[in-house]
C-alpha cells in the first residue's frame, strides 16, 4: 500500500492532475462543473483525477449549500519541502513567506473567494486535538493567545486573549456549534475599531487510520487582504499545534514571527 509521500508523487506525475492543481492555484474553491469546463474534460475523467488528488491530500473539499467546492491544499508540498529542501534554507521561513505571497496574489483577482480551507494530519486522538483547541493554557503555548470560554457549549461567548498580561483580546465571538470531539464552529468578531466584519471558523476533527485529520474552514472573509493574513496565520498556528501534540514541544520560534522577519 502506498504511503503519503508516494501518493503525492503519484498524483503529481500526471500532467492532467498538475493542470487541475494549477487551476485551483489560480482560483481556489471551484466546483466540479467549473473544473470540467476549464479543463475541457468529461465529468467522469475529472472526478477520477480529483479522487487521486484527494487521496494524496493535495485537494480538500468543503460544502457550501448543495455545492462541493475544491481547494488546493499545500500541506503535503510543504512536508516534502521540509523533508528534502529545508536544510538548504532558513527553516520554515521561506515556505510560510511563499504561502503568504500566493495568498496576496489573490488580492488582484476579481473572483475573490471569501473562504480559506487548511487540512493537516496530526498523530493524536480526536479528544486531544479538541482539548488543544479549547484549553486556555494549551492555546497559549502554541498560539500566543488563550482561547477562553465558560464551557465551549453552543451559544457560549469565547475570547482570544493575549498572553502578554494585558488582558487585551484580539477578537472573539460566539460558539455556534459544539460537538466534542468532532466539530467546533466559532464566529470571529474583529477587535474594536477594525473595519473588517465577522467571519466564521469551523474545526472538523476526524479519526484517520490511527491519527487525526484536522480541517479548518474559515468563511465569510471580508476581502482579499484579510484572506492573505488568514492563509499565513493558520499555516503558522497549525504547524505549532501539530508540533506540540506530536513532540510535546512547540517550534523553536513562532512561525508568525519568522514570517515577519
């Protein structure tokens, strides 16, 4: 049975599948119909290619109403970069900077998509991942903020509180859906004085052959600039979360600090 890296290389070996990834890179969040039209291929053929890409975790999906949207997932490519290329460059910095650059390129795209999807795999249990998302001390360790709520029940208030002792919050909102340890949906209100509106974040935690597949879907983003910030931010936060749960330690340096260096 092929492993993760083998599946990625097998998926990338086909020029048609690479072309589908290019189309998602140009405009993320496309339906099957849109991909078929741009590729000039039959639905069955595109569906088969997308199945191979999903199996390799190069494409993730999210539903919006009756539509199934497809998103390019950069995580497997980043893992390949870390395995074979990282030693020849500043660790993680260039990967995060490139991710941010690609997201910022979308600012000039008139077909702006207000949704960002990120998928990662973590060697942990669903219960442990849920705890890491909702425990104030754990979020403080890998996020630089304490996520605080009375009970993380539907309808509860939650706050994203700085760990610098100021007590200041960088947003927060309402727990819109809580189904531990599988799904958590939060509204995210910006701090006072920000022009951007409320967005929503869904965490879907799935058992996956002895590990966990964590999908973060951030929707209702107000503009391309905010989407660029979100793309860079989630990459750093989730890399730190994965390191903490798998090794017991966060990364030697916070990825968001590296991205600003």
